[in-house]
C-alpha cells in the first residue's frame, strides 16, 4: 500500500524512458483545480520532460477509500494497463519526492499548451449526435440549454471503457481522456479506483451491455494469466500498492468480465456518472 512506500517500486512493463521518473524532481507549479495536492515537476533526467507528482501527504481524506492509498492506486492503474496490454495509462511510479512518498506520472504533451479536451468526450445540442460519436446522457447547461454528453465511437476509447471496468474507476471524467499530438489516447487520474465495492462511474457508457471485442477479451485473458505468473511480478507489485481486499476484488472482476463477455451496465444503486462529467 502507498502508506508503506519509502522507495520506488518498479512498474510492470515499464517503458524505456521510465528511468527519468526515478531521477531528480524539480517542482515548477501546482495544479490548482485538483482536490488533492498535484504538483507539476520537471524531470532532470530527460530534456524538456515533465511529470505530475501526487504526494501521499497531500491526499484529502475520503469517506469510502482508506486514507493514504490514492497514490498507490494511481500506480496500480498503470501496472494493470501494461499487464493486460491496454497501454493507456502513462508511465507511473511510486517513489519518494520533495514532499515524501507519492505517485509520479509522465505528463502527456506540453504542460504549458493544454491539449484540447473535446476529442474524446464532448457536449452537443440535445438530439444532434454527430457521426462517429455515441451518447451517454442528456442534461442542461447552467443557462438551461438542453445538451447531450457524447464520446467518440473508436476502438481505443472502447478499450478504455473495458479498462475502467477492470479497475473499477469511480471517476472517469471527460477531461481524464487525452489524445497526444500524435493522436494516441491516454487516460489519467486514477486515484479513486480498485475499490472492493462496485463503484464504476464514467462518461463512457456508449457500449453498455454490448459484447466485448475479441481484442479486449484477449487483454482480459492476458491480465488474468499474469496474476498467476511469478515471472511477471504483477501480483506482487499490486499487493504492495493496494489493500488485500481490493486485489481480490480486481481478480473477481476480471473473472466475471471473461464469463459475461459484455460491457457492464450502470449499477442502479450507485451514481453512474461522475460530477462534473467533463
């Protein structure tokens, strides 16, 4: 668990440039919109590279998540994404930093030139769903205009919806889905994931109830196999990052998804969409 971490844990399937995440960190700013302390840091081991550093001591207590575990969940999302072959979560490590132990994740794009946030999830006038997009829900703007929240109907976004079901993501906002300048999809902000109780809350409901693709079934099978393969170190790393009950629940979700072979539907006993959704 994150509270016990006093060194960098190696992430499974780490990219060639992950070494930069282990080097000296220089704090250059703070993400003021974050509910927890989130610091922009420069990676001195790489030219013009940045990361987001979320120290455990800066986490706000939550009623439903154990205190001091959010950083570990951030890292666990990367571990699972790599182990299953989704490759959607940027390289992320749990390590010591200027404010103590925390997660350090590669920043996607130029931090001083924000990426557009309407390439994956967007708002459109109610009843006008563009080609290539799927509706999630309808609502009103603060000024009373009827709108529909839509997301891109693409293979990579669909795979992200499956990854979110695996990690039990309770906060998949539109702004947490990014495309880099090359068009590659990335998913960020995974502090409230992996809870042992079903808490899936997302804006990516467009495929609810539909059969899983063969590609995602293959990813689920690969992840399931990795749990029992001592050569991958996946299970051992997850057990250091997450409470034991959450690891057991993760394995049960993967087993269920492989048995049902369909995208989950919203849980009637839990809010289906995060707030704010974008």
